[in-house]
């Protein structure tokens, strides 16, 4: 059984949409024609603008969430490598790093064998728990791994700078 309510919303939409579309499509000087052909471009324009705003909102939100995630990872990494093991002072490590690479965490030797602030080779880097390229690791991680190595072997891994 159809009631008056069944037709109310479609009629209301038609009553609002067609006059609004006709006014939007009109050139201002001539009387506006009301019809389906006039409604499509205005409706399309409104939907395009709304869709563009919606997509921009999504892009901004995703970028914000990604920035929050990166900040959280940086904070966790800093906290993980904040304390140096084995009682090695940061001053000792800074002196070794300054001698080995000028304190540059991205330094690479001319032949590519030694990498990072402390000029680790891949074998030594792996022996203290590092993975990947030592020169690509954050400086805090390089300090932490160098402190581990210093606690295990003293200054012998750096015969000139230790």
C-alpha cells in the first residue's frame, strides 16, 4: 500500500533541485528554463566540487596520519637507543666518530667498505645486531651499536681513532 509519505521525499527533491539548477544554469538576463537538461550541468558541478573537497579531505587526513606514524616511529627509535650500553660515555663515542668520519653518520669510505659515523664494515655491523647499511641507520642507532662494540672489544676496532 502506497502512502502519501512514499511520494514526499522524491517530490521534495524535485521541488528543490529543479529551481536551484535552473537558477544556477541561467545566464542572468534571460528567464530561466526549468527542465531536466538544465539540471544536469549544475548538479554535476556541485557534485564535482563536493567530490574534490572530499578527496582533498581524505588526502590531508592520510598525510596527517602518516606524519603522526613517522613521528611515533622516530620517538620509539630515540627511546630504544637513548641509553648507551656498557658504561661508554657519549664523549668517547663522539671522539671516535669525529676521528673516523668527521662525525658524519652518512660517511662512506672511498672503496665503500666502511660506512657510517664509526666506519663499520657490514660484518662488524651485523655482529652488534645492526641490519642493512650502517650509513643509512639513524645516528642514535650507530651510537648504540658502537657502544655495544666498545663494550665488547674496547677501542681495538678503531686502531687509529680509539
